[in-house]
């Protein structure tokens, strides 16, 4: 956090080194969130199928509560990276502080809203009588960790914009380790059951937020950036982030709709769907490591006025995304006998899981293109187009998902509908990337 890195000369090998330098550490920090859910799923899954089904519903709601505000990381990354490219580190960090203050304010509002509406939300998801109490318990406790996770998002965006993905990696490793130890101790050692899993995650989340704040505050003081809340800056941050909020809300609506459909298929299908969603999230965040590198690198290139360099590195990232997606899909197929027993010992859940798991694996190269192009356009500050494209995607996916129970389909058909959603996203993003309209240079867009 001491100086703006110089742009490397063009060339595939140099682009590869630059992408890997940011993407490899970013991978570790990105998988922290789905690993939290997967660790909770593995620990809670052995308490019983109703507990796992309850966790599936609560986790979908909580993930939405955090992911809706992922713009705190994405918009901050792009804005900070542009100023880094323009050589103004003080303004870059000041931009990041505005995002952190916005995160604290939004976090407080989200907790109040979620606690007051928890019973209605669980009921709206169609939870069974056996799963609903567990979902409600986990949701109410875990809501207390949401402000911490929003601070983590904003602070991570600051560091990514400054081309630092190593610090988030170290924090993520510590947070995941703490989450796992605390969950095991509280669920089984203290005998708290699913409530212990929720409390363990909350404690780990607040510890991560504290570490991030220490790092960002030190950087702000080093470069003379003010730590005080700036109402004008916070308003500007919120306004710039609005299109990304629409984009994220549309995506989360699609994923929540999928969970709601699975819940209505029965406890067995929602339990299997929870495992699939946890795995899908892990794979998505793995592929998103390249997208995060894209947000940082593209923003920096455009901030420095190098549109051709941004276009070239964007093309290279897409190639990386396709290859990484193919490898991940193959790994899912090959390793399925190893990881499925970690989540469930129920033969009925396993039977529902296997065919849908193959669909998930097949779709990974498509996902690779989607996540990379999404990151490239976010790095370019092309939020308005991303919002429109995701609304189109939701309009196609929603009827396809709702037809699954109407046609008597099961979990596998639902995951084919998820694949359709990714195909639509890929087409809309490719059209924009080829147009070149996203290549706007300067310290601000």
C-alpha cells in the first residue's frame, strides 16, 4: 500500500503473470465465504436431514443478505483501481473509506430488517414443519454477523483496488480456521446444535472485520487520507453502486427462486440442493478469482488511459476462465465419491444429488466465461449495462424454474434451468465485451 504499481508491457506472458499474481491469492480469500457455508453444512449435516434442510434455507437468506451488497467490494475495487492507475493513492484510499462507512450504515439496517422479518422469510421459502425451527434459529443468530461481513466486503475492495490480494488471503485463512474450530466446539463440544454453528460463524466474521479495519486504517494514516465519514463521498459511493445493486439483486432473486422451488420439492431435495448450492458457490468463487484480478487490472489500465491494454488483458482472462471452468468441472465428477459423504449419509439425499451434480459439472466452462466477463465489465465501471443484462437473465430464468414443479420435474431439471440462466448471462456479456463500449479511460468514469 505504498506506491502505485507500474503497468507492464503488453504480451500474453506478461498478462499471465499479472493475472496470476492477483488471481492466486484472490482465490484463497474468495472461497472463504462458500467454505464457511460448506463447513457449516458438513458439521450440521450429521445432526440430521431436517437440520441440514433448515440450514439450507437460512444460508440462502443470509448469503443473499451479504451478496446483495457485494457492490461494496466490486464498486470500491474498480473506483480505487482507477485512481491507482492515475497515480493518486490518497484519493484511492479516501474512496475506499467512503465504502467502509457505507457498509457500517447498511449493515445496521440489514440486521434490524432481517431480525424483524425472520419468521415470515422462513415461511415464504416453504420450509417444512420439521425444518422451519432450525432455519429460524440459525437465521436469527447469524444475522448478528452481517454488519461484519459488509465491512469485510468494503475493506476487501479497498485492498483489491490497491492491487493487494494477499492480505485478504491471510485473513480468509484465519477466518475459515476459526470458523471451523468454533463450530465443532460449540455444536458438539458445548452441545448447542445448529445454534452453536451460527454463533461460531458470527464470532469468526467479527474477528475478520476487526483485522481488515486495522489494515485499512493504517494505510489511510500512511497516505494522509481522512478517516472521518464524508457525507458527500458516501452518497456518491451509493449512487455509483446502484446499478451493481440492481444486478446483484436480480442474481440473488434467481438463486433464491431456485432454493424456493427446491424447498417445495421436499426435505430430501432441498437438503441435496443445499449441498449443490454450497458447491456451486465454491466453484463460482474459485472462477471469480480471475474476475477479481480483472476488476483490479482493468480499472488500473483504464485509469492510466490504456484502453488497448485493457482489451488485451480482458481477452486473455476469458481464455483463463474457459480453461479453469473445464478443469473444475472435471474435478467435480472425479472427486464426487470423496466429498459427498462429508455432507450426508442419507441414501435418498445422495440419490437426488448425483444426477444434478453432473449437470453442475458440465456447466462450469460456461460459468468461467460468465464470471470473468462480469469482472472485466465491473472493473470498467460498466454497472448500468450489467444491471440490464441481469434483469433480462432473470426474466428468462424465472419461468423456466417455476415450470419444474408444474411439470413434475425434480432437482436435476431445476439445475438444467440454472444452466440456462448461465447461458443467457454468457451471451449478454459477450455482446457487450465485443462492442468495446466499456473502454472508457480516466481516473473516474
